[in-house]
């Protein structure tokens, strides 16, 4: 369901009614300590409680992992759910009337919510019906298949709610409509029945099939997969797309696997239902299945919510179809992998087996060892490129080299790229170490990364008026610069948030020097601050921004991927307090640091362009770049002479 933007009054009412101690107590054992409550943090492992809940402030904070926020944020983080989804759930629980920003959408939203509740109910009843049918005489063939062919124990069959759809055309229809009195329209919207083309009436979608419930992350049945036990095609039949079920946005067994993924900090993706079930039955409880389709970017992002280090292992079949599926999946998420936003590995089991087949003849420990040694996706891709190729043949050598260059061109990290250039050069040298330098040079020449581009900075004044705020310089800070810049920008933002009297000075300094925050998460936070400030009136005193931190936290509930990088700025510990006590000096140092790093980036940028320009072919451009980098160098020297204190020591 596409949830329209909720009215601020609804969000505020939910915050008022949803007592944080009441909400958190469902998940954490809390004990009273003074005015607050304490318990073991649910977001990281700990033996001594560092997780505190303040009933007066309606906030939680962990001094161990720095997790913090209000009741809505707590449920979002713990269940990895969206802002709107959590607000709606809490609204139902605390009987808060739901309003949207557009009044005409309100009635439609209520209708959709009512429809969804009915769909959940009828699908749950269907799952119970199928489970019951599995134990009847007509379901014996399906039960025998599960116990003998798949070697599933009773607890596994019950854990996944496996069942059987009887062979009759209207068996489920009669049970749900005539016995349980569900409306026919609800069954059709749930994807359980279809209208007959002729003669009127309806027939069951699933007949004479082994039934596998598909659940959402919260464990609610949203669809079914049915496997035929005969020669009928297709072998596997899924529910159609419905209000609750979207094949490309759903992962089978994620409700069972999310705890294991978080605990092991790794997710395993297999192709089929029974592969995932077999892995869970063997105690490998971090496995999900992609519902037989190519893994989509949305499915990947869903998995990555539960693994901190973003480790993902694709264990598709090793046959041609499985290899093609792996290639398609890599294509979907290659951009994330190249950026390092996902640690992608590929596992092909020996003898072309799938996970279910492999576990029939091997132990879970054997599978775990293969998981541990699974190659990174780039290594797997390179092996696929050279597989069945004779590099001694000129044609094969040329084609392999071209494919390798295409692969290496996309690697953004220079260290990673250099490693794989050397690795591929060794492969292409065919054991002759004397050829490796030549192959390296050849690969580097063909990769030839394009020169960085430079965009003029956008002033704070323009950003205030609604223009773009990011300072767009493509070459990022060096590691040492980034560490200093991270600290400086974070300090400046923390001072702005917690010291209202300094806000005007910070805005003035940034505008006077034409500076913006360079790191994306800081830039994003600053943009939200500007938007809130603009909403309160452009001519107001910047110091007067009531409840700024609370309003920012509410905004960031809708941006769960960004909040993790900046949530620590909303809190002040003893160390931060000492830094803030030196506010004027720290503000000056932070501004100077940002200015210095920006000048150095510009200097390096123009110097590189000057070095790459041919003075004979382009004399005017050559002279322009020279003057540009020399001007930045002069500014750097002036700043260095003007500094009365050490930025690094002060920060």
C-alpha cells in the first residue's frame, strides 16, 4: 500500500499517546532507576545495562552504542520498518484517528487500511485450511513428499506452516465463502480465487499442490507458493500481485531469518523455497529465498537492513540457469557493490547442487565452511570470464582482456582497483612473471579513469532560498583530511544544535566564506535545518528555532539510512560538553578546517588538470589551470600564516 504523507497532527498525537516506557517494555526488561528506567540494550550485546528510557522526555538513549530517539524511532529501528508503517501501527494500537496532509485522501486511506486487515485475515484462514488439509487422507501424498523426499522433520513443517491445497476446483472457495462467510471480492483481491470465463462463479487458484505460505517481515501471511506433485506445469505457482504482495519486494523466510542475519552479520540468498527451508532446518538460520526471480535492488536493500557490515552471499544453482540468475542479480546490485555498500560473495556448491540437495549428503558444518570461503563477486566474475577460454589463443585472449577491462573500469576505490589489476595481470601473463608489469601497464592504459569534474560551490544564501546545498567537488578528501573534516563538521553541527546563541554566527561565517558541508550526511542534516528554518520564516532570528532537535528527529524517522550517521549529534556527553564550553574558538577552528580542506581539494584539482593539459595543443587552457592552482596555493599559504593556533590540537 502506498501510504500518503501523514498529517503532522496525527504524528504528534501518536507521540503523545504512545508512552515510550509502555512501548519499549514490550521488547526490553526495564527497571526503575531514579527518574528513568534502565535495561539491556536491544541494539547491541551487553552484560551491564547502558540503555536508558526517560519517561519525562519520552526518549531512549544507549550510552554503549549511542542509539537514541523516541517511541516511533525505537519500533522503526528494532523492526527495520518504515516511518509511516510504524505510525499507522501505533495509531491503531492507541486509537489515534489517522489524517493525511490531503483531506480527500483520508477516506481512501481508511478504506485501504480496512481492506488490508481483511486480506491478512482471509490469508491467515487459508493457511490454516491448507495446514489442516495436509493431515487429511487427501494430503498424505504431499506429507510423504515432505518427510521422505525433502527429509523435513515435523517441527520444520510446522515452523514454515506447510500445507496442501486439495484437488477440487472450489474446495477453498466453499470453505471461505460458504462456511466462514468471507466476501468473494476479498478472496479475489487476496489472489486465492479467479472468476470463471464462462458460466459465472469462481475457482481456486491453487489445486492439488503442496502449499508454502509467504510471509512479510512481521510474520503475516501475504501470499502462497504452490508446488505441483504431478507433471502439471508450472512446477511452482505463486500468488498474483496483490495489495499485500509484490514479488520483487518480498523475500521468502525473511521473517524467520532476520534475527539470524543480524546475529551472524551476514545474509544468504538462495533461489528456491525448499533451499531456504532446508538451510533453516539444518540450523543455518540466516537464509532467505528470492522467490525464483532475479534478485531485485529493493530485495537487496530489504536484506541489508539487518546486517551491519552488509555481507550478502548469493547461493544460486550452479547450472546455466543458476549462473544466469547470479549474473542478473549482480547486474542489479553491481552499483552498490562497486561503491562498497554491499559486501557481495558468490557461492556455487560442488557438483552443481542446490542447497537442499547438498545438505542431504553433507553436514551443516560443511556448508558453513563453503560459506566462509565463498569468493568475492569480482573474483567470481573474473573466473566466469576466463572459464573455458584458451588464453594462448589470440582471439580468446583479446575477448577476455576486453571483458576484464570493462569490469575493472567500474571499481571506484583505487586500492581495490590496483589489487585486481595486479591479480588479472598475473592471470593474463600465464605464469610468466616477466610479463606481469607489461600486462599491468596494458590494463591501466585501457582503464584510463576520466578526469574529475568541478562544479562551482553554491553559497549559503542560495541554499537558504531553496537551491541546491551540496558543494559539488567530485574528488573526495584524503583519509587524513576526511578524519579532520568529519570531526570539524560534526562539532560545528553539534554546537548549532545545542547552543542557540551561536547559530547566527555559524550561518554568517559559512555564508561569508562561501562554505558548505562536504560530507554527505552532514550536508543532508544541514539541508534539513535550513528547511525547518525557512519554514519558520526567512527573516527570523536563527537562535529562535523552538524544539529544533525534536523536529529534526521526526524528519529523520523518514530517512532511516541517514540517521545512523548523525544520531550521535543530537546528544551531548561529558567529552562533547567540554568541547562546547570552548565554543567561540571551536567554531573558528572548525570553519578554518573546512576552508582549508576545501582549498586543498581545489588546489589538487586544478594542479591535476594543469598537468594533464598539453601546453602546445591548448595553451589558453594550460595557462588558465596554472593560474587557478597557483591562486589556490597562495590562499593556502595565507591561511597557514594567519592561523594563531593549531586546528588539529584544538579539534
